[in-house]
C-alpha cells in the first residue's frame, strides 16, 4: 500500500459519509433526507420537489464519487466532481456563514471553512495530477 491509496481512502470516506448522512437520519449525526433537503433548499432558495431532487442528486454524487475514489476508478472525473461540490459548498454555505459572524466567537465556522478550502485545493491538485497521468499514458 502506498501513500496515494491512503489519501484516496481518506478522501473517499469523507464523501461516502457525506452521501450516506443525507439519506440516513442520524448516520453519524446526519440530518437524513428531510433535514438535508430543508438545508439545501434554504441555501439555494428552492422548496419541494426541486429541493428534494437537488439533495438526492448531491447525496448520490457524493456517495458514488467517494466510492470511485476509494477503489481508484475514474479518478479524474471523481476528483473534479468533488472539487466542484466543495467549491459550491464553500461559496454558498461556509463563506456566508463565516462573514455572518465576524466577532471571532464562531471559530468553528472558520475552521470548517479553512478545512473545506484545504480539501478543495487537495482535490483540485489530485484532479490535475490524474489528468497529467491520463495524458501521458495516451501519448505512449
């Protein structure tokens, strides 16, 4: 086992958990479909079936791409997809949450924001590396 496998397992677990928590109420503290739909609907300003479709789509995407990362398949697509998910989460959830409380009393929000940014840059770098590997293998 090499370091790349450990990185893939670590990242994959994060997103598999993220997908499962949106489907299973109470899964490691997750909100389940109803709670996640309410939250995502609020973030995007939608309700009803549109919010439910967005939530199910996000949950399935996190779950499937997390699994792909763990098993090492379609890595460029998986890393790129997860990078986009994180970018949306940062811009739509964590930056607004951080700037809603500039008092410094809400340190947890800032820690989560910087963690998301670190993971975003990691996934973006992994996607670029994977693209380079794909390109070099097709040229040979």
